[in-house]
């Protein structure tokens, strides 16, 4: 064997084997075994834009997960990265259900131009019943899915699609595919493909036994049901490379002068453009903002990827900004004793006037007051953004009339009469 990381077989039923050839003369430049002391099999090999080499396969051996890599220990599917010369292992990880056995059969593999790692595979009852020793523990139960996954539950016999971040530092997305009504969906050998944008095009031997709805289908597809009395070819296209702009809704009402704190739950982006709806902007990941006045504002977030791995995405929410603006209108004139007068308060959601015994209703903004002496009314105005206690003085002018004294006169004589008092005086 030429130069490589591991030049000898490691025992067990099988090892994976990886070789690099000279494109000019076909000679082996470097080669390596992959595996430990049990069954190990390499299914796919891919190179990243830096010509580093990735392998995806199955294992019954106990592969270690390299520091900093996402994975599930003791699982039956491995991913490993080598340098371009196959001399050094960059990292290794395993993913799956942690059963200590092979769980799924790999069907597609990609390392994108943005160094993300895409995997697909299937497993379940049909494999487990095959009698093949490396397949008897096949299942999709127990695999990790991520928030927002297309299908979070499994009947144990589904397809599994996942995306790891560069160098497998995180599991960015993972979902089941295939529905819950059939345990016989499978691939008879063969593989499917991811394109460089992270979209998988997958063929499935599905809905076996004439199960009309035995595999996931979408409205408007060419044949959403199985017209066969047995298995039918199912095909799906799934985009795992989307960028999602997601905004968490802040509180229903935020009162001035408090700031609004925005929660950004977007994934796969690294550039953020915020429009707060008041001609102010930000490019922070999770900004805060103080609005200049009350109102309803439309907030827009545009998320993009500086490496152009994903199409930009936009999210919008509305924020309701409140401000306590309670107040009263002071009387412009005095009133007579016993004359009804309408008081006026505004800007609140609740009102409490006192003294209540002289009011038509102490809990409305405009109660009618009937008093016989000058009175100072107190009102407590409140809403979701605050409260205030204000006073309204109502001046009552008492009836006071001064007349000239009684007098006796002769018939035909004149006498001056006088009356002094507020308002208009009428004699009769």
C-alpha cells in the first residue's frame, strides 16, 4: 500500500478503504484503511473546496467522537475528515441512536461549498427482518431532530436527513422523512444525490403492500397516492440549505421610555439588517431600540449569508409602543348650586373619581357632578403604562341677593328699588 494514515487492516468483518489516484497514470498516490476491530464500511467519499477528504459510512466498532464535534456516542454511522494526502485524520464523529450497532443505510452525502456536511439514510423493520447480521438492529428510533424539523416523530422505519456545520461542530438541522403509516419504505441498493445547494433528490421503494398513503406526498404532486397493489417508486426533493429569518414576538405592549429587546432566532445567517419602522436601522444580531413616541411599528429583519451559501430571508413583526398620557380638563367657569356639571378625564383605561356620592358614576371618564358647594374632585387615571392622581376643582357660586329696604309711599309717588346679586335680575 502507498502512503496513508492507516496502512493495515484493523480486523473484524471488514474495514473501509480509501485511496487517491494519480489522474495522469492511474497509480495509487495514497491510501488508508478505516475502521477498528468490528464491522466498518465506507459508503461515500466527498471533497470540500479545500480538497480535504470526507468519508461517510457504517460501523459496529466503538469510534470516538473528536473534541468539538457534534455526535451521539456508540452510534452506527460515522463521518471522518482527512487531509488531502490521506495521511492525517482531521476529526471523526458518529451519529445515530447510540445502540452500539449499525442503524441506517447511507443513501446520500455532500460537503457543500460552504463546508457544511449533508447526510441521508434509511433504516427500520425491513432491514431488521432481512437476516443480515449488520442490519438486524436497524432503526430510526432515537435519532436526534432539531427545532423546526419537517418530521420530528418516527415509526422506526423512516428516512433520516441531517446537516452538520463545518467540521461537524454542530447539528444544524435534522428531520425524519416518510410518514408514519408504513414500515416497509426502503432503498433497494442504489443511492441518491444532493446538489451543491444542499437539495436532496431521493428515490424510494415506498408504500409497499399497496398502502395508498404509505409515504409522504405533497398536494399537487404528480401522483400523491400509490396506484400499485404493492411497492411504488416514491420520489422526494428536500431543501436542507434554507436560511430562516425568525423573530420572536416581544411583549404585546411596551411602554415608553422602556426599550424593546428583539430576540433573533434565525439560523444559517451571519448578516442582519433591521428596520425598526421609524426610519432607524441596525445591523446587530439582537439589538434593542427605544422609540420616540407611541404607536404600532412594523419591524423588518433581513438575514443573509456573507458567503452566499443561502438565499436571504425576511421576517416581519409588529411592536405596540404605549405611553401613559392621562389628564383632566379643568372647568372654565363656575356653576350654580345643584346644577349638573360634566367632569372630564382622558388617556386611561380605568378611572376612579371621588367623592363618589355626588357623581353619576365614579368609574367613567366623564361623570356628571351635582354639588351645592365648591368641591375639589380627585380622579385616579390608570392604564397599562402607568397611573396618575389628579384634582379638579369645581367652583359653586352661592345665591346671594341684596334688596333695598321696605318702605311706604303715597299713591302716585315713586321710590327707587335696588337689587344686587350674581347673574341676571328680573323684576315683576
